[in-house]
C-alpha cells in the first residue's frame, strides 16, 4: 500500500488540478460598471442591516448605506473587498455597479474574492449610496467588508504593506519546495538518495501556493478572481499526502498501515470534493470540513506514532528535532483552522505560516544533510567495491570478482565459454625494458581484450600476465571469430609500433560440457591447456624467425 499511495495521490491531484483548470477556462463574473474612474478621498461612516431574502443562496442579504460628504474637485472611488458575495451598488436608487457569477458557469455559485472599485462624482455629495451584498454561503453572511475612500495607489500600498510578511513567507516556502524537488530529482537515480525529500518539496510548494492565493492583495494582481477563490481549496486538498509520505520516513514505523489511513482518507475526500463540485451539490469551500476531519485524524496518528517511537527508541536528538518541528507545524495548522472558522474564512494568520516554515526549513535542511552523508558514504562504498573487485592497473575485473560471479548459489555454468589469455615474454619485457614498459604491455593488452570481448561478456585479470573472459550464450564460431580479430589487432599494433616490445597474446577457449566438466573450473582448465599449447607454438614460431 505504501508504494501505491504516491501513484493514487498523483491521480487524485491530477483530477483536482484539472478541475481547477476547467474553472479557469469556463467560469467568470459579470461586472456592470456605468461610471468612469476618478480621484479618491476619505472613508465616511455607514449604516448596515440584514434583510431576509428566500431567493438568495444563503437566504439573506446585507445592506450598507453610506452618505458621501463634500467631494473634492477630483473624483473619488469607493473601494471594498468582498469574499464569496454578490454585489449591487445603488446611488439614489439607481443601480451603478453589479458583480455576480457568470450565468453560464457550469457549477459553483460564488463570485469568488473581489476588490470592488466604485467611482464617486462631485455631484454625488450628500447622496445615499446603498451597497447590497448577497453571500453565496451561510458562513460568509457575517463577513463585513472594510470600505475605503482614497487614492488607488494609497490603498494598494496599504494592502501590500499588510501582506508583505505573508507574501514573503509564502514565496519562500515555494522556492524552498522547488529547491527540494530539483535537488531530489537531480539525485533521484542515486541509490543512496532520500526520495522522501521530494514529498517535502511538494508539500512546501503547495503550502506556499495555498497561503499566497489566499491573500487579499493577490486579487489586485490576478485578473481571474473567481479561479483564484478556488485555488486555496485546491492547494489545501493536495497537502495531506505529501506531508504524510515525508513524515512517515522519519519514523521507525514507516511501514505501518496506520500511515496509509490519512492518505487514503485524504484522497477519498479529494475525489468526493471533485464529484460534488462537478455536479453542483457543494462547492470546494463547503467540503473543506471533511479535509479538516482528516487532518485531525492525522494529528492523532502522529501523536500515537511519536509515543510509540519514544517507547521503542527512547528520547534522542533526532526525536527531539522531530517533536519540535511537528509541534510548530501542528500549532500553525491549529491556528489556521481556528482563525478560518472564527472569521468564516475571511482572515489568515502569519503564525500559521511561521509554523509550517519552521517545519519545512529545519527538517528539510536535516534531510538534505543526511542525504549528502548517505551519498558520500555510498560513493566511498562504491569506491571500495571498485578497488575490491577491479584490477587497479587495467580497470578490468579481478580474480575476486571472478570468484564472486561464479560462486553464487544460483550460478549455472551451462552455455558459458571460458576464454583464457596469457601475455608471452612479459618477464623478458620487465627485465630488458623495465617495469614501466611491462605495465604498458599489460595495459595495452588488457585494452585489446576488453575492446574485442567486452560487448559479449566480462573480462578479468586473473594474475600478472593471465586474463580471462566469460561469455554466455555465445557460439564457439563467434568466439573463434573474436579470437582471430584480437590477433589481427595485435598484429596491426606491432607493425604500427615496431620499436616497442612486441605484444604476443596466447589464447585458448572451451565451452562448458556437462559430460566432462564437473563445474566451470574444469572448463577453465581445458581452456587454459589450449592456451598453453598456443603459447608454446607461438614461442616456437619466434625461435624460427630468430634462427
């Protein structure tokens, strides 16, 4: 189940993202504005009342009445922010501004989050401005907007100043998340890499995007206010699985089925939310309570696992860091949920993002450090393995590697050909030309053998001047062709460099035959005998040439 969860999560995440993209493509609001924009002055007092309206989605509408005093020479604008509320603005009973969902929206009844800008003229001084807000949901009925009268630049500056810290924290989380993702993908094929860091990166990016899209100031920068209202809920649906998949790797009980429960529950909620949204039964905002229940269950699972971990391994530095980070993260989550329900989804807290950032940064850095240590250890281990199983002079496999390859329990010698090689007059080369020339003789010969047989099997240096090649599922005729090709390579090399010590490689080969071979060692000895026969014949040929 643990291996299936990332795949199931990918499917659910794709469904949620596709839903969001569909919302972007087909949903929108109708804005009717009959006045030109002008200058800005200060906010005035207003009166409010709640009116029952059975035709409204939530059964009520809120009305706010303002009277503008003296208007400066330059025209002004009345500015206010609405969250999941339709808007109608009347000046002396005349409808001058309206905001509502696009009639052809395939599903969803909310106009989303919007900044509403109403130009006010000098002629409006003393006139009654009535603002009617119709909430799309019952829990947004108590959200009272703030009304601004001032320059657009001043209002933007106020909003940006108020959103600077959460904006920076959200962007930081997204950048850190992308960094973790890139780092993990770069090291993904390294067997020592901690792939769970990929999940932390996804969680960090999703959390940052969730907080960023939930800021009032984002509505000013984004022309698609309705999709932007859905984006926080889409991101929130995507948070649980990567969080759990990362956290479980920090526990000794990471294989426990208990970790799978919140993941599966989260994906069920994701699928259910998509279905309810598509069929117009409930918007994503109205189903978020189900995800909050899943998160409460996740907290219970983590507390239980922490208690078990404490009992099993004791209180150590790793567990201390884990407890501190998860405490900050859970505190941030609790604050966010509490503020969400207390403000009916109209407010967000910086403290919540602080908790998530502490969790992401501390555990992320620790995971990167641990991964780098493991990678370094793995590099050293592979280096030692390279030294243990490879000949340092030629780079070919050594006798230890040959013994390891042929000594495993499931090794079957059938269809193997053993090819043995011996370098003639190596001792004479060392004695007359020096060991440096002798080493060159060995290296050059090894390269010739590797170039000739390396694509068919493994090449081994068995000793000072002895080499071996194991060929599987290769015919004797093909082996004979390669042996002849090797002789041609040696002959060309000797003609090309006549001043060098002549290379002479004796060769013998035999196919394993179960009728006469007890094991591959018998085949090797037969090939060795054939090789020594050729070695003798080559020496006789040299003597004839010299005589």
